[in-house]
């Protein structure tokens, strides 16, 4: 109970107060790129009044993936400067692959949420891949999740679709 209260307080502090995703996992601090200036949508699906981006350099922010409608997934991204959270389609964002946040995803997120992050991942460092694979190998993830993580990474490094 106390853990859930702390989790909800964190969500509120980060600007994610009204999100309930069914399976709880916290927003992740990641680096993103958005090549075009984009208008996000609020939690009710209405278009925002100010543009988000463009972020041509890797920009650190908080984000989470969620199923907003039946089999329709979106990213909820906190604006790095204005601290407000908006919804975006998955194809509008690229995420820098880093071992720590992606390992957190593998441990806590649902299969669909994991897949959303891996599909948008950009791998720039082999060291991050090695660190991630070491964490996965030494973790208590199921054998299926360990195989899944290796397969997704292989497909990302070879620029194959997942």
C-alpha cells in the first residue's frame, strides 16, 4: 500500500497524475528526438495549443507508453522545458537505447509497452547493448523474456522490423 502511494506521488510530481495503465510501471527518464515540430494531445485526446519540439539533439525527458484505446498505443511525454505531459503517436518519437531504462522496461512493463519502446529505439553504443545483455542474463526474468530481449536487440542492431 505504501509503495503504491509513493508511486502515485511520483506520477503527480512528474505531471502524470491522471494516468492509470492497469499494470503499474513508472515513467522512465530517457533521451528522445522528435525531428518535426509536433502538436501533442492532452489526456482526453484534444490537440494542444503549443508545439512540442523539434528536438534534433538527444533531449532528456520522462515518458511512458500506454494503450489509450483498444490496440492503439501512444507515448505520454513530459515536455523538458514546460513540464507538462502530452500524448504522441509512436512514430513521432525516436528513443536513445540505454541499458538502465530499457532493463527497467523489461522488468516492469507489459509486452506491448516493451515492444513500443524497442520499436522506436536507436542504438548508438555497443557498450550499452553489452551492459543490457549482462543485466538480462543475470536477472530473474523468465526464459521467454530473456529470449525476447535478445531477439529485439538483434533486430534493432540489424535494422529489421520487430
